[in-house]
C-alpha cells in the first residue's frame, strides 16, 4: 500500500482522540490525573515519522485531516485540545526528523523526546489538568511507545 503509514497515522490520531473522549482519567498518588490513553500517543509520533517518509512535508496535511475527522468523531473539546497540542508538537517533531541527518532510529527517538513533553503540556493545559507531575507521567507514557519502535528499527539497521 503506497500510503499505508499515512493512513495509519491519520487513523491513530482519530483513534487516540476518540479514546481520550471515552477512557476515564486515572488518579495517580498525589492527586495528579493521568490519561491512560497517553500510552498510545507515542506510537502516533512514530507513525508520523514513517508517514513523512511516504509523503514528505505534506504530513502536516495528514495531521490536519486527522484533527478534522477527530472533531466529528470524538468529543470536540478533546479534539480541539489534541489538534492544538499535535500542531505545536508535530512541528517540533517534524523539524527534528527533517533537519537531522541521523539514522532513522535516532530521528525517531530524538523527535519523540522533544515533541512528547510539548504535546503533553499543551494538551493537559487546554483540558484544564496541567501539572508538572501530569506532564511528566504523560511524557513518559508517550516515550514508551517511541522507545519500543526505536529499539526495533535500531536492530533492523544493525543487521542491514
């Protein structure tokens, strides 16, 4: 499939936004509220990197398409907060992925390390539950997915 990663990327945006609308927050020790769906968002960032390999800078259009579909299918409040967070963090992710000339595995990891905390802070701030502990918990959750994919791609690069 020629646009498989791009379709996956748009689909993941919609799925995560829908899940944020229906999966309840979990209270962490100390009263911080954490969205367990954040565990899936790291995969969205990685899917974006692969989608950019397919369609280049038009990946921003794919992100906007995912945001529009999310607005219709998910809670509009969540979709707007997510779209704003994605817009800011995806540009950071895009810049690292585009301008570093590192191997794919490193670009995946570095772009996620930069974009995950930005996305977390913007999203949690817009939905009204911003806290340092919440940003940290959500960032770590997102990076787990990115680290899994980084490890798999790194292993493939080492054998190539």
